[in-house]
């Protein structure tokens, strides 16, 4: 019985764009809705969200059933923390606060089994509780399946980006505009010109190196511009998806 396919990683390898949503609240049903809406991947934000481990596992299960790739944003780049989510069946990690080559190398080690890493091995949910075939073969499949997404969200991370993107096993560079702006002295102002300069620098560096890069879009027009520029991973937050669409509906009715 094979492991669930990582459809987003397959799209990435085929050079196809991938649309995602960041979810910071616990709702397996909402995960299903994202899949039925046509999104390719979603990440469960355990850095900023209040979800329990049991809720995260249920959201991952819902993603598998509905056909959307489940990633998790862990609260920290730490072996045991990442291990728990991967063992639940998460198909990738959006690892926060990657600032150096060493940070990126650690993230890969925590996400991969030997010889590529040092992830603790147990035939639990990720391996269909031992029914995915010989563990030796399942481990190889899992190492290839898991996505390692490095979140660059500081000026230091941008300075070290040329080294970070060369780390074997780092699949995608994700941009975190809010914390990047904060690190540059623009707290709560990710639209400042200097922040945009740094964002452009990240995108240009990744595109020149052939490294997939992603960033959040605030609206459809912004998303189209990013995709046209060659940014393959574009996402929006569940907040913008729900509140933005809800506000547009209410305002469109003309009801005060």
C-alpha cells in the first residue's frame, strides 16, 4: 500500500505553479473546502495558531481525503517539534526563521531520514502504521515525498540567501514579508519601499538560481503578477480568503 502522493511536489518538479492557503485555526472541514475550491496545497500555521496535535492530525487526514497537500508551519526549527508533525502525515514543513546555511541544513536533517538526515524513525501514521510496505522502502519514498520549505523573514536571511539556496534538500524558498519588514525597521509596514527591495532581491536570486520561490498574495491581481514574473508558489491567508471575500460581499450588497 503506497504512501499518499505529494501532488504539489509532483507539480513543482513538472514546473507547474502551485496555489496555497495558510490556515491558522483548527478546522478539518475548512481544509476539505480548500481542496474542493481547487487549491493545490495548504499549510497549518502552528507558529501563530492555537491548534492541538490531535487537531493538526485531523486536518492532515482531511487533506489526504480531499486531495490537497498538507504542510505544517512548526513553531520552531527543532527536531522533536518537526518530527511530531511529519509522523502525523504532514507532507512537508514550512520551517520558520531560516537565517543561515546552518539553519537550512538543520531543517533538512530534521525532515529527512538517514542517510539524508536524522529524523527519528517509527512506523506510525506517516507509514500507514506499518502497512505501507517494508519500512526500508517506505523511508526512501518518504524522503523523496517530503517538501522542505525554508522561510526567509529577516535581513540576515536575505544576506545569506545565496548559501541557503545551495543546501541540498531545500525545495522551496518562502518569503515572510511581515517579519522581514520588522527586521528592517518597518514594523507592521511590509509595503515599505525598502521591504519591497528585499523581496525583489529574494525573488531575483531564486529565479536566477532556478530555485522555486513563494510568497503570499493579497489579491488576484497581485497573484497574477507574481505568477507572470515566474514565482511558482503563491498563497494567501485564510483570513484574507474569508474576511476579504466576506467584506466584498457585504459591501457589494449595499447593506449598512
